[in-house]
C-alpha cells in the first residue's frame, strides 16, 4: 500500500520543482513575474488543483484497497463520507457564487430599466406639450 503513495509523493515533488523553476525562480529577462502575487509565484489555481487531484487519488486508492480487503472498508467509510461532503460543499459554493454574481448583473439591469422608465415618465414629451 505504501508504493502508490510514495510514487504519488515523488511525482508531486517533481511537479513542484518543475513549476518553481519555471515560474518562481525563472529569469524573466527584465520583466516581473506576472504571478508574483499568487501562491509561491505560480499561476493561480495550481496549489488548489494539486490538492484536489491528490485527494481524488487517495480516495480512489483507498476505495480500491477497501474492495480488496473487507476489513479496510469499515475503517475508510468515514473518510469517504468526508470526501463526499467536501465535494458537495465545493460545488455548492461554486453554484452559489455563480448565482449571486448573475443575480447582481440581473439586479443592475432591472434597476437601470426602472430608472429609464421613471425618466421617461417624469420628462414631459416635447411633441405633446402645447405652448
């Protein structure tokens, strides 16, 4: 069981060494690193994606081993429940963020339409005004 974990850790270390050399410690030839303000000077989302893929890898690894060994299934059940909850909250949060941002746009458009209608109602029409 330790071999897949060790292989994964070695791959992650190699990936981070590559990313650090490419972005953080790279000679930008007079330019500044565009990702300087991000985590470790790497492109946005690299750390989050690595953590997500690692979590998925370990869940699949535990699931494979729990299918092979019946005694392991009882011990990993709470881990699988926690993983499912994390996925549910992650995507639930993304949906709520998307809905709130579209609601802001919709509310702004409705407010602008109401303002325009009020402006048309309160301004007298010059053609109909008789002097």
